[in-house]
């Protein structure tokens, strides 16, 4: 199956989009996202997708190279007749002012801009933002790299599925396609006499030199670990993708069970920002279900994109003991949240609300 049909299948099977869906493509100019733009243009021609727009975010981290990336993507959008949206973000300056990680800040800012651009795209189409999608070019290789990264640093429930095909408004139609297949597809457009864009060095996509720096975790996994695994199993991409999908199927089932338990056992206060109470009934459930419900609760407070520490989840679970709430238990956890327990259940709330409540008591 060629890469266009693989993307088409993924879009259909995972209900990513239709011809009525406003779609924003996040295109950096690298090989994967450049292929995504070309593939999306073919899917528009097939009637699978409606009009799409391309977004490029300039992180301003690589000087003139960053500017040339933006110029390349602008010409790509022009070639394909797609609306082009660009944004320039001083990621280095933001990271320095926040004393944060550059890569984490870049990701946060990139998705912030993407959601803003999608909202505008949906307004132009007269549709709610919830009907739109942000397509990103994560490939099977990215997913495998995530798998090995998580193998090294550890992960929570379902973490070894590595990536979701659809996560909120973000969709990944290339998750079953290898990076090599995407590059072969782009090169193959020349043989098919389809138009392509080249950069000032006659390259069909832009190369980011920092991807080769093995002091960066992902680059280390990409260049040191994955090639050795491929030496042992040349079919690694296919076999590991299949394994991750099996994990994903079981994770979906457990998540459905946990959501049902969440609805039955979590009561939100009015207003909801003040916190929630986990019913004593939750104490009778098995720990894996308790853990998933705890994560769902924490995501409501911290946001779905925030990494939730294992210690935070365990602190919530510790509020239950011997099949009932652990009365008198109090903990201050990630996000300055308070976890406390009494006979009525386990309460999770902002620390400020906890202190105000205690003062009144």
C-alpha cells in the first residue's frame, strides 16, 4: 500500500477528518512534514479532504537557516495552492526568561500557535473549532523513538502505545508510515512528473543539523539505539508498530472502563475549579483502575499536555488505605494541589482552596 493510501486509511479508520473538516497542516520543512503537505494535496484532489492550510512556526533557534525553512515552506504552500500561515516565536528568549527547556518551550509555543491558527481557520469556514483538526507529520519512526525513550526513562499506563492517532484536535495520519517511505514518496514525485519545491541547495526538504546532535535525547535514540535494533530486526518498523497498536487497543479498553468508573466515583464541586471528591467506592477498585481515574482527575487540573509525575499519582492513591479513605491524610502535589482524605472520600483541590477551607473550619 503506498503512503497516500496508508494516510487515507488512517484518516478513515481513526475518523480524523472529512471533506468538511477544516484542516491545518503543521509543516516545518523537514522530510516528514514536506511529504505530509504533498500527501494532503493528493487527498484534496481525491475528495478525502477539503481545503487545507499550512502553518509554519519559526522558532528562531538556527539563525538564517530558520528563515530559509520558513521561505521553503511558504513556496511549498504556494506551489500546492494552500493558504499559508506563519508565525515567529523567540523560543530561546522565552526559555531563558522561564529558565525552561528549549525543546519543551518550542513544543508548547508551536501548539499554542497551531490552536490559534485553527480557530481562525474554523471561523473562516463558519465552523466551531472542535470540528477542526491539526495534522502533524509524526511517522512510525517517531513513534518507535518515543517507545525507546519511554523504555529508558519510564512511563505510565498505556505509555508504550507511544503516540495516539488522534489526541484532542491533533491527528497523525502518517503514524503507520516509515520515514524512509515518506522520503521515497517525495523523491518519487519527480518520476511521476509532479511538481516539487527545492531549497537553495536543490534539496527536496530542509535538513535540521541539530537532529544529529546525539547529546539530545531523541537524537541519541534515533542514531544510536534504533539502528542497532534494526540490525537485529530489519522489519522493526512493522513489527513494533503492530505491537504498539495491540497495546493501544488494550489501553483504549481500560480507558473506557476507567472513564465509566470516573463518572461514577468523582463528584466535582461548584464551581469545578474548587476541586472534586473521589468517592469511598473507588477504594474498593483494583489499583490499575484507581491509577487511571487519578490521572484523569489530575489532567482536569493540570491540562492534558502536562506531564503528570508518578509521585503525584501515587500521592493520590495513598489517600486510600485498607479499602477505605485514609482519614487525616494530607499531601501537597504537583501543580500546588492539595490531596486530603476523610470518611466522605478523597478531596483534590488547589492548595489555596484547601487552606481557605481549613481556616474557616
